[in-house]
């Protein structure tokens, strides 16, 4: 019988929580995060006018990029003739 004051661990070694292997929690990752925060703060405080001045142009740049990347699969809406014969007209609708 084991007593509560036993020198053995209550949890076996196999059930110990796994060690976190995140790159950002390593010493190098924390140093990089600190440098990025410092650079971001400096960039925002010293160059705020330039950054906000570029903002309207970024809006016009984002529009064509969104159309290019988000409208990629529009040519695949039409179902093939085999799918129509089987009753699969695309988008889960039955063929008329």
C-alpha cells in the first residue's frame, strides 16, 4: 500500500504534459519578437504620416489582388454533361 507521502510521483512519466515546441517561445523567437515589436513601434511613431499617406493606395492595390485570388474558381460552376445526367448540377442542386 502506498501512502500519500510516498516519494514516487503521483503521475507516471508517460502522462506528463508534452513540451511546447513553438518557435516563438524559444529564446531566439522571443528575441525576434522583441525586435519586431520595437521596430514596429519605432516605425509607427516616427513614420506615421508616411504610413497613413500610403493607406489609400493600398486600398486600390488590394482590390485587384482580391479579385485575382478570390475569383479563381468561377469557371468551374458549370457541371459537366455526365454530372447533369446523374442529377448533380453543381452546388448540390438537382438537374431539371
